[in-house]
C-alpha cells in the first residue's frame, strides 16, 4: 500500500464530500472503493503503524458519511422547513426554497426564495445569508447538532437505523418523515419518472443516473412506509460495540460485505 498516495486521496475525498462536489452516483462508487480499502487493511498494522491507523480511522469515518449522503435526500428535509419553488437550469435541476436559516421576507411580505438545493449532489447554498453545505451540514445547522448526532438523526429519519418512541429526537424524526412521505414529494418523484419515460432512448441514457436516484428515493418512501429498516446500512463507527475491540478482522468483515 502506497501510504502517502492513499492519505492524499482520502484527504481529497474528505474535502469534496464536505464541499458537496460529488454527484450521488459517484459517492456510491467511492463507498465501494472504501469498503475494498477497509478490507485490505491489516489490523496488526493499525496497532503498530500510525499512518496505517490514520487511514483505517479515516475510512471508517467516510463509510458512514458516504452511505448517508448517497441514500438520504436533502430536498424533502428542506421542504419540511420551507415551501418549494422549482427553477430548472440548463443541465442541472435546482430547487429554490425560502431559507431555513434566515427570513426571506420583510414587513410581512415574502420575497424571492434564496435557498438553492441541488438534489443530484445533496447540496445547498443560500444567496441571501450565504450558508452552504451538504445534507449532514443542513441537519447540523437546522437542529443544532454536532456531526455525529446529525448523521444518526438522518439514519433514523430514513430508517437506516431503528428508531424508538423513547428516543430524545423522536419528534424531530416524525417531522421530517412526514415531509418524506408527503403527497407533494411523492408526486414530484413520480412526475420526474414520467418525464424520463417520455424521453428518447438517447436522452434516457444521459439521464440514467438521475433516474436511478429518483427510483432510490421512491424505494425509500415505500420502505419507510412499510417500516422496513435498511439492512445494507451498518454504522461502522459502532463496530466496537457490535463485535468487540479484540475480535479478528474476518469477523468484522461480516458486518460490511
């Protein structure tokens, strides 16, 4: 393993994830590459080589991060805190909403929505107050949470992780679930699917990644409505509670393959 090169690549991934520069389909590929890298790391080296240990912990952190950004959707969360107005730009779907973080109004009158949502990147930017980030940053800011708690909240909202009525954030989960399961959001997704079906075969090829994301969100809605927890998601950061710190690597791999 070329340690310096791997560290440079991981730093680049971290920067681009935080900036919301990846398309969601690209994040799926990164996730698979991270799993392969994770499985290639020898745990003995983690204990005896500080650089390998750094790689190991960065990969663990990014696995959860990538899965949540790829499989959760910012748009219905922002819709729960605002009202939706859509503005289609050339080649990019951009959604304009009244900002969650400042008032798009004066003297009781609402003006042009300033919060932009790029659904294909799970990224937001406000032209009024200049706040920006990805879906995890949005939950951190809107719910005043640190990153770890925001990720767990998202996992509960999208039923990647079980949720209980006794959880302190249960009411917050219900607020966002209501928007995800709303007729307005489902109608939007179905409308996008119908537009895709009306395209020529050549145009369909160009829009396949977008439609894969739409289908993923429709499947999420159906899964959440049925109360089915996503069996593909394992919070990697909780491995020590799942298998114990002294378990061998082969047993740990069973949880992520």
